[in-house]
C-alpha cells in the first residue's frame, strides 16, 4: 500500500493542499477521517484544507455513506470542473489539440493532418486550434484553465530528411524556431513542454497502467517509434530530457551495411511508404480496413519486421533495467497494434533471458492514439496541483 504523507509544519499550506488532492486522486472518493489517516495530517489540518478546496471548487461532496457505526460519512471527490488544461501535440503527421478536465478526462478534441510539419503550416494551425478550444469551452470553463501542455519531437529539424527531400527543406526551419516561445506568445496561459513520447508515457502513468505497474518501458509506435521510461512510479527524463529514446537503439545489420536503428524497422513510416508505393492511402494505417486480407501483402512483412525488432528491444531493456513490464501503445489502428503486440510476444521466444532475473510482461497501453496530447494536457495540472514528489512527498510501501 502506498502511504502519502503531508507535513504539519507552518508554511506548507500549498504543499499540504496538493498532497490532499493527490491522495484523493489515488484513493477515489474518501471521507475526511480516512483522508487524514492516508496523508498522516491531523484531522484539523485536513478539515481546513478540505473546506478551502471545496470553496475553490476543486473538490465536491458525494452522497453520505450510511449503515456503518458512528455518524454517516461524506466522501470527498475531485471536482471534474474544478480546473481545465489544454494539450497541444505537434506530430510528424498531425496536430492535435485537446481540453482535459480536472480528473484527466478529455472534453474537447481537434485534429489537423499534414504530410509533414512545416513551421509555416503548423504555427497558424496552433493559433487556430487554441482559439477554437476557447470558443468551445465558453468563458466560465476557460477562466478555470490553468495552462497549455505542449508536446513535440525533440530537434524536429533533424527529422525532415527521414521524411523525404521536400519535408527536409521545409522542416529545417525548425532549427531556428523556439516552439515553446512561439506558443507562449499566442496565449497568456503558462506553457509546459515535454518530448512527445514522454508526454504519452505521462498519460499511461497517470491514466493507464501506471496505477498498477511501477516500473515499465513505454513504447509508442507512431509515424516513428519512440519511448519513455518509468521507474518506481516516476518518469525518468534524464539530464537532457531524452531518456527512453528507444528509436535510436541499434538493430542487426546486413553484411557491409551500417547498423539500422529501431525507428527504421518498427515505425509506422515503413508501412505508410509501402502503401504509398502500391498506390494506397497511407492513412490506412489508422483505419480498421488495414487488417483486411487485401492489404496483407504489406501488413504481414511489416508486422514481422517490427515485432522482431521490438522483441530485441524488450530483451535489451530487460537486461539493462529491472522492469515489471514493457507497455506498447501507438497512433496506428488498434487492431494493427494488437497484432503487433501479439507477434512481439511470440518473437520473444527467439531470445534467451538467461541471467535476467525477470522477463517483463508485454502489455497493451490503455490510452491509445490520443496519449501524446492527453499527456501534454496533464503537465499543467501536475505543475499546478501535484506536490513535488522528488523534494517533499514521501511514499512508503507497506
């Protein structure tokens, strides 16, 4: 059981409020007395904090629980309308803007696709998307919006060549553009940034399997494959924010050639290009009919190659890290992702786990294609309402 401790020291009002909010998020609706035991704050301190959070509209009272000994208790829950956040995801194939409420549920969503993310196209669309979300939300909800969570690939100017010469010429302009500053100039709301796959990993940690799995490698299969790392229930970013960058992992090579990287063998990009070469729409990778027999000529070799590469990645990660699981999710069609996960599991039999004390489970992510935008939207909520776990919050496993 995880115990969350606050502090009864003076000057810790904001931290204790955040501790109470986090405890309720983990425990669900809970009466004051149980909340005091969970946070190890005094009953009086919890009562003061709860009343303040109720007045601020961040908590809501549930129906009384009757039938037990003593006075009926009133469970307290996070108020979904207590706060909102914007998630803004700049991808290699699309821009997505979402609105998330205080419990992390997506309320509004808007997406625009493009062949590649040129600054001249992406920046105006970001401004359009933010204005659209403000109109959809209305003045009252917008006034309770705490920030914008922006997610994008790191060093986007370096990705252009992988997407072809036309994309390379357009995307090189990102080298001289500070995306965070550009978005900040569009809104008075504070902007928080995370690498796109890290943001997706945040969504899985907070809204998905992270509630039950404390140590996992996160694999996100989109236009290009990438990842994130969670250890002891914490996102591991690394000093340059690029931990879990599994797309750069070396793979076996053909004789006389340079070792390819994982992103060259297990990305949606390869399947898209095969479909284009055959005269098909590359966006089929996101549609159910990609699993029709008519497309097996292209899906079957891609699944085999991708699953073999991911199985090697799982084995390498297990040898280096003490993992409970490897979580695989992505923006590709869910049926295609299911087939990829199943084949990855099968190809693990090709590798020896001798000397590795635990073979991690292969688990399907629970968040899906919106993970990057949803994870981005959780960043401002975390900054505003979560205690700083690394400095203050003690988590004891009993």
